[in-house]
C-alpha cells in the first residue's frame, strides 16, 4: 500500500473522530445550557414567603358555624393592627391585596382540622401574592418609575416594614408539589397534572400493549402474505410517522363527537394516546420477534410443537426484552405529548386531584402549556419547575427501558 495513501487514510479517520467528539460535546453543552437555564428560572418556584399574623378568634359568637366565619376578614383585621396609622379605606384595600386571596381558605381548612383554636389568639402563616413574593425574592426593580412596576411605593414601604418587624418567613413551597392548578401562582401546583398524566398513561398501557403485541404476533407469524397484509404493514409504518395532532383530531371526531364521551377525562386521553402508541409497539414487537434466531423455531417444530406453542412458549419469551423496551419508549413519547390532549379538552382549568379514569383531569405537558401562556410573572418559574419535573420523569421512564433491556437481553 502506498505510504501517502496510508497516512491520508489515518488523517481522515482522526478528523472523523474529532468531528464526532465535537458534535457530542456541542450537543452536551446545548443540553446543559437548556437545563441550566430552566433550573435557574425555576429557583423562585421552590419557596414561598409567608406573613406571620396573630389571628384573634376570641370575639366570635358561639352561634357562628365554622364554615360561616369570615376568615378573610380575620386576616385583614390582623394585618391592619400592624399598621394602625392606615385609616384610609382605599389604602386598606391596597394593603389587604398584599395577601393571597387563598389565605382565607387556608385558615378555614386549618380551623376545621384544629377546632381547638376557636375563641383563642394564635399565630398563623399566610401567603403573599405573587407580586409581593417576587419582591422579597429580588425580582422587582424598585429603581424603576412607579408606573413601570406592579408594586407601587406604598406597597414597597409596607413590605419592607413587615420584613423589618420579623413577620416575614421564607419556607419551602409545599403547594408546588401537593396542589392542583390555581389562578393564583402562589398556590398553583403540578401534583394534579402529574396524577392525571399517570392515570392517562396507565390507560394507554392497558389498551395499547396487548393489542399491539397480539397484532404484531399475528402479522409476523400467522397472517397470509398478500396485498392486504402488505397494505396493512405499510400503513402501520406510515402511522408511526403521523404528527400527534392528527390523532387528537381523530379522537375528537370518534370518541367525543361520535361516541359522546366526556371531554377532559383520562379515559379519552388514554384512548387517543393508545392510537398514537400502537404503531410503535407493533413495529418494535415485530422487530423483536424477527431478532430471535430461526433455529429456535426450527428446533421447537422438530420436537413436535404446534405453531401456537412455538410462538407463545419460545419466540415470545425470547423477544420480551425488546418488546418491553419498545413499549416503554412509546409510552415515554406519549407521556410528553400535549397536542392531542389539547384537542380533546384536557386543557381545561382543573383544580381537584383526579381519582379515577372518569374524573376531569389535565396532563403535565398541558399544565406546562397553560402556565407558559399565563400573564403572571410567577408562572414563569412554575413553568420551568414543571418542565424539569417532566424531563426527570421522562429520564426515569427511559432509564427503566435501558435497565430492562440490559437485564433481560439475550445474546445469541
């Protein structure tokens, strides 16, 4: 071999390796920058500033029912006692708007769970509004003119006085992890959307896995090879590449408009995502069955096994690692989809945590879409935090697929 050609070939191989390494580093850098940016934006969502107020319930009438007490009024009265110099009614209204509108419900739930506090004085932490919370987190530029910020000078002065009095506390935001959606950013959480996603994916798994596996077994081992089966196989491959929003339109037309099923429930969401996941499961199952050496089939037939016994006692167990991997990857794709769920109404404002497949629910990707479209600045951090949770769940799902493949993979 010519020495120049030999050196030229080695230089080309080195350049190719360098290009590959550069591409890998570039991709890793971009991924790290995206996740790092989201993590930085998500930091404010993981904690809330609260105001410690002395609630006076000693003057309540014995005839007052727990549900009928004006809890919001009790909180306002406690807040006004800190600023006795404020007597103007308009300023009192503005002062009370520093406190989250959900504080009255929080106090009500606390009293219902702890009725021993009735007719007593006690300290209770209430949430600030999102604007007040962002002020304490340093996201309000007080150097700007008053008309260019959401908090005016009076509110800045009051918030600073509350902090100097030691009434302000910084706590981890349990609302983010335990609550459903809310109009108020300070109380909104993604727990309800996460449960809705898990229920929807469970329905998808129950429907798509057996149908997909048995369809693949039939097409691969029992179907007669003719134009009809060729047409079915081509269309299954085409369906795997169809945009997800098309399946949403199909679900809207068939399940909701034709069958009259209710919108915004995990059952319909699972049905739609099953249509999207089925082609992936069928294709991966057929590939897994084809990867089993023909000698296994031939040996089983030689021993007198029927075609059914060959498939279900020899081929299918050997192909299960590949089937599981393909199924999990398909479910991971469905877990991150939002477009088909938007079309079937799972974009609705849902506060309650779903408990069954027929309860109104939303999904985590849809929740991220809703928050990203909200005008309140605090939802920016909530959106980034929910995105990180979604990415983490997808990583876990794909990691399970890798572990299952490594654990049960058979090398022929």
